[in-house]
């Protein structure tokens, strides 16, 4: 996937945020640096407590970093209060003003910027159209559904044409179907407005489907930044591999690293090719990961061998859990066909073939 | 265990009788008072017939007028000052970085609720006597307004603070995020959402001031008779149903005031 380098909208430089003092100090962010490009859909992904929301709040200005700089198009905004930053937020709870109509909510930012009334009216109408809420402009925000509130929250944050839009898990309160719709809607809005989106979520699937680039966070650190494809197929660390999608971990002896490829000898004795992250020099022993869909179950002897422990049917595919002869667990995902079964039975001795470009050496 | 939502309180043994006794103890005396305000005889214990005459004589009574006027001046002024002070205090104690002495301040504000009123009354009386003696200062009806304001503050403070604490802080973040300066965010978001709390605070303060007796009795100077004091003075003489009529008027004013503020608060909240 080609990277399209553009200007950086946001640069986070060595930012730390420490809460509490003395013994009770907790580093919510630990010297984090990341650059977010102009017009990009950038996602901060991680489990709760990883610091992703803290980082978003620092960019919004609701909190100030203990150390470091936050640059917006080169200007340090870290010390500015939120109302002086050309950055708007869509809150997890939407935070619509309950005493105002839908239209007044959307116009609030422009009004506070002191724009003339006529101009606000035009812009609010535009925004209502953009999120398809024209018919409900005069409603109180308590009189509309959750999905509609979400649209109003988006329109309200987009109306002042922020340089960057921050979205704090905005889809988490919606049911599954509505969430899917809003994911597409968000992508469309980002495309139409050309505004840089910084999206916070703990939902890896959401992150993979929506983002141009993803930063995976854990314990106040950014572990890896890359395209969804990079993050999924070339995880640099165990946490990233484990957090995103299902995966198999194998220990292997590493030899002959060259050109980003290593020869990995598995416990079964088979040697396979594994990719190595750029600039990383693995030791003799390392963990490698293989995604369940990148391995193939065979009746004949493969790179690995074991016994089928469990077969789980998922509709689109079947997960076959194998206990390897070395004692490790390994899952293979196999696409289903309409009429035939998966072709294997519980207790059967099987081989596993690992493709030439299926394995990745982890940094840990 | 049964789901408590399936238990009907009306089926509980003794519930009906206890409820009826409580309601009677609370409201029968008030009802009798109101009924005898319509008595055509001049005794408050012996029914003779129906009349509205006592309301007429009450409304024409000069002393009642002057007491009502004093009461309104004191209650309205004390309500405005105490509600404003309580609002500022509540904001200063919930919408800022926690400061040293915050919990002490909270205690001090609410202390008047715990101190027996007669103690506050004696203390207030001595205080005004002291400054009158030392500096020759006497604020006239201002003394009463000041005293009322002080004991109204905790009553106004509590519902306002409760409302502020219930309010979603994210709304204020959202306002700031949308370019509202702290003052604009307060004016356009916090204050409008706080109105129901301020209304109930003000209603409570007004009612507490309106019927205060103990402190008023000790602090009031000549010509500063309020309605409760006037009623007290009347019942020390031979009582006529006029006093029942006056009490009923007072009661209706209170009910009207509380209902209106309740309705406004509910409409604003929706």
C-alpha cells in the first residue's frame, strides 16, 4: 500500500502525562511521539487505560501535558486552553446541549467564534444537509434517537471547520447495525470535508476497516504505527499481534537474517521464511506469529504436525484448533464452501503448511 | 428472594393504618384551622355557620398589612442575596481545582442547619447589640435581612450544589471545545442548566425566611413585625377566626410559591 506523505497536521513530541504525585504517580502517557498527517483518518487503538483518551484530551486541551510539545501545523498548542485551539471533539456521550435545539447545537461553535448570524444560518443548513438531519433542525436533542444524536454531535464539531476533528469512541454507544452504518458515514464525511480525523477506539475491527493509519497503544506507550495492513500482517510486538485479530505464536530458532527475511526453524524441525521488521536484529531465539488464515491444514505432513482438538463453525469460515506435537496450540482458519464439510475430524492427525510469506518475527 | 419491584406496598401488613395515622397527624390540624377560618362565630373551637367575613377583616387589617409588607421585604431580599451567594459558593466548590479547606468550607456553609436555631438567634441578637453598642450601628430592617440571609444560605446551597454535581461535566468541556470562553460557557451552558437548581434553592430559602419565628422574634426591633410574629401576638389575646383566615392566606401563598417554582423547575429540566 503506497504511503502518501503530506504535511503533518499534528505532531506529538515526547509527550508525557503523569497523574497524581509522590508514591501514587501514574504515567498515563510515557514520552509518546507520533505524527498525524493532513487529511488522514488516524486511529488511536488500545485497551481501556492505555492512554489513548488521555492523548486525545491533551490534543483537545482539556488537560495539559506534564512534558513535551503538541504541534498543530508547526505551532505548539499544548499550553493553549481548549477554546483557543482550532480543533473540535465528538464526545463518547455526544455531550449535546440539552437546552438547545439541534440547529442551535450545530451553530454554537460558530456563534462563539463571533460569526455573523446570516453566515451561521447558511453553515448550519449545510451541516444539517451533510448529516441528513434537515427535518429535525428544530427538535430538542432529547427528542431524537441515539443515532441522530451522533449525527448532530458530528455536525456540531464539523461546523466550525476545525483543522483536526477528534473522535472519542463515538460509536461505542450504538448497536451493531447502526455502528456499521456510522462507520461508513464517518468515512464519507472525512472524505467530503477533507478534515484530518483522529479517532479513538478499543475496537480493533473498527480501527482496521476505517483508518488510513493506526497507532496501537498500551500502558501509556505507542507500540506501532502503520497502515491497517501493516498492523495486521506485520505486527512488531506480541501485544500488537495479540490485540489485533486472532493469531498463533510459535517459538523458533532464527538464523540467516537478510533483506528483511529470516530463516526460522520451528520446534517441529521445519524451517520457514519469516519477515523481520525494518531495523530489527532478532536474537537466536524469537517468537514468530502466523495468522490462522495464512496456514493451511493438510492430511500429509506439513511444516508442523499435530492432532485436531476442536472444530468451530463460524458461518463464513471454520476454525480448526490443533494441538501441535510440540504441545503448543495452533488455530487454522479455513474458508467454508456451501456443501462440503471442512474435511477434517476431531482427533485426526494432521499437518500444517505455512506459506512462504505467512510468518513474522516479533520484537519481544 | 422476590424481586422487590413485585412487592406491593399496599399489601404490607399495617401499611394502610400507619399511612392514615401519619396523614391525619400531619394534615387534620391544618384542615381544622382552615375550616374554622370560615366560622361565622367568634370562637375558634365552636362552629356556628359559614362566612368569609374574617378574610374581609383580615385583608382590611392595617397591622396585617404592615406585617405582610415587612415579611415580603425581608423574605424577598434575603432570598435574592442568599441564593446568589449560594450559587457562587456552589460553583466555587464544584467547578474549580479542589482547594485546601474545601471540605471545611462545605461544613461551615451547612453548619447553620445543625446549630439549634435558638442558639443562632441569641448569638445574632448579641452580635447586633454589640455592634450597636460599640459603633452605634443599627441597620433597622437590614438587621433582619442580614440574619435571614445567613440562615437561608445553606437551604439555597444544597439543591444548587446537587444540581451542579449531577450535571454532565462533558457539556462544559464541549462548550470550551466549541470556542466558548469560560464566561460564555457559564452563561450559555452551565447557568441555563443550573436554573432548576437555583429555582428550588430560592423557593426553599423563601419559605424558610417567610415563616421564620425564633430568630426574627429575638432580632426584630419595634415596627419590624413580620407575619409569624403578628400571628404570635394575636394568639396571646382572645383568639378570633381572623387568625385562622390570616394563617390560611399564609399557607396558600406558601403552597402557590412552592408549586410555581416546582413547575418551572420541572419544565426547565425537560
